[in-house]
C-alpha cells in the first residue's frame, strides 16, 4: 500500500485536506481518532496513564479527563514525554496496520504531530509526506476564531508545536493553504492525481 503522511501546524487546514483526499477515494487513518480509541476505558494505555498520572486524570465514569491531563502536561516537558511514551508507539502501530490493510488506491495517515513525533525515523513506512502550510499570523487568527481562546493561549499552543521550518524540512509536497476553499480543492485534485500515479507500479 502506498502511504502518505499528512501533517501541518494547528489550524492549518490538515483535516480539510484529509477529508478532500478521502472524498476522492483515498483511505484515511486519523491519528487523533486512534489516540482517542486507545485511551478508552478498558484499554491498556488508559491503565498505564492512570498508573503514572494518578486517578485525578479520570472522570467519574472512569474515562480519561482530557482537560485535566492537558493541564498536567502543558508546561511540563517531562510529563509530556511520559504520556507520549505510553501513547505514541500504540498510535504508530495502529496507523501502520490500518494503512497496510487498506484496499483504496493509496492511504493517507493524518498525523498532526508527525514532525514532533520523529518524522521519517518514527514512520519509515511512509512513502511520502505532505505538509499543509500557512503563515504563522494566519494560523494564530484561525485558532483564535475557531477555538474562542485568548491570544496568549493561542501563542502557547503554536509555540508548543514544531516550527514551520521544521515541518517543511520533512515535506515531499507542500500545500500552501492561505487561499480559498476552491484553492484547496484544486490542490487536493493535483495531489490525488500524483499519489494515484505514484501508487501504480
């Protein structure tokens, strides 16, 4: 299976591009969706998270309290690394298995933290990487509008991710997404043609 990693900064339009490629016939595996599945009640990852962080990261029904966990790791790199050590290997394995089992012309693995999570070293099975890119000012404006947060939190969320330059370093293909929806449609058409061609022996 020809596999494409899709990534980009927060509020860049990653999901919009992924949905367009999926609509054109690509298989789509979403790291965020898998991340939610592996920490469901009864899953080993949730037990490990609870053992490390304590029961105060659980809600009354036994499910993960994402907001509480986010507060614990937001300004604590060591705790963030501890969480990633529990979740990232499982997410990588699930993405790989889903993509390899796909029967579509090609597979898209949507991985928001692909750069931060080790890039090609951590995901050697990716044949290609596409980065959705926007200027930092537009990223900030979209984040403020989308999430209704204050500027300080938006800046902190952007700063917590890899830089634009770091993401572009691992890119085979770049979609500059500061234009219209029609522009993104055209970019999706071009990528779909490219990936279908590359996936055909």
